[in-house]
């Protein structure tokens, strides 16, 4: 029998069980807070004053301190800038269209059904033929998903790991993982959609480069290659092709797209 390397609850000491329970409680609290923060952002974007007020009140019930460091602030700005330029390119494409003033509402409405099916895993290929739905998805999810990936990988930053007071052997594993991240030159995103994950990785690498923590500070390109794979890559190309133009050659040497099942 192959061991997973994890101890069962019976094998844990009283101190280890206490620490495990504290981490589980902290994780659940962070999940609830993250959901409320997402709801708040959506309410603000929709100018829904009632939901915004209710959500702010619920957020006030959480005393968990959320520290947003300079790197995260920088990453948010990088992702926002990329998304803004992506939308600007789309706007330029629609300038001659009579429906330009209402395309935001149309995209949001069209994305509702797609998002619902994607949540359940019941989406069908023909749902991706609707370009308004794809842009609506991008409008609602691009920044959120990119930042989620950034924050997940940034947890391995030495400053954050040191704050966890881990045993030396565990701390060493985190250090090795972070060193590997700083040397990334090629990435592959499976189920890439409009390229949210790639944007998150690039935001992370840009913050690292600004700190001069690795070789990327002296590299012309942050990444050599980005591979974007998706079941509906031909349909996502509407957005991905614009993203490619924004990233090549400024940040990435080559971006390859292909279908995957």
C-alpha cells in the first residue's frame, strides 16, 4: 500500500490537531469572505445599492484581517490594465455598430446561461458560438480568475511562508517551489478560456521582476512560450487572438493555441 505521506487524525499530536482545526476554520472563513467580496464587486459594477449595502454589512462581521501587500496591489493593477486594453480593442471593433451603447448589457445577459451551465459542467459546444456570451464571461471572470491564480501562487512567496512558522523541512519545500516559479519560462493552460490563468502568471512574474528577485529583471520577455488549450479554443479565439496581440512581443515570445478534450 502506498502512503500519501499524510498523518491520520489518530496519529496527530494534540498540538497538531489544534493547528489543523485552526487552519480549517481559517480556510472556511477566507472562502466566505472571498465570496462576499466577489458579490460586492459585482454589486458595485451593477450599481445595485441595496446588495452593496447588505454585502458590506456582512463583510463587517468578519474580523479576519486581510493584508493586501504591495505586490498584490501591483498585480491587481497589471491585470486591470490588461483587461482594460482587451476591452478597448473590442470597443474599437464595435465602434461602427449601432448597438455599441448596449453591448455591455447584452453580453452580461447572454453570459448568464453559459456561466450557469459551466458551473454544473453541463455546457455544450454550441453555447460557445455566442460571441456576446463569451465577452460577457470575460467581463465577469477575467480579472477574478487571473487574480485567483496570482494569489494562489503568491502564497509561496518567502515572506508569506516565513509568517507561517513552519518546521524547517516544510519551509525548505516551499522555498524550492518558489525558486522553481521564479525560473518559469514556459506555461500551459488547460481549459484556458479567454486566457485568465496566463494573465495571472504574467502578473506574478512581473511583480517578481520588479523586485529583481530573479533573472526576469534582465530578460526582454517574461515567458518564451505560452500554450493555451481549450475544448472550444476556436470559439474563444475571438478574444484570445486580441490577447495574443497585447502580449506579443512585449511580454511573451510565442503563444500557441490548440484544442484539447
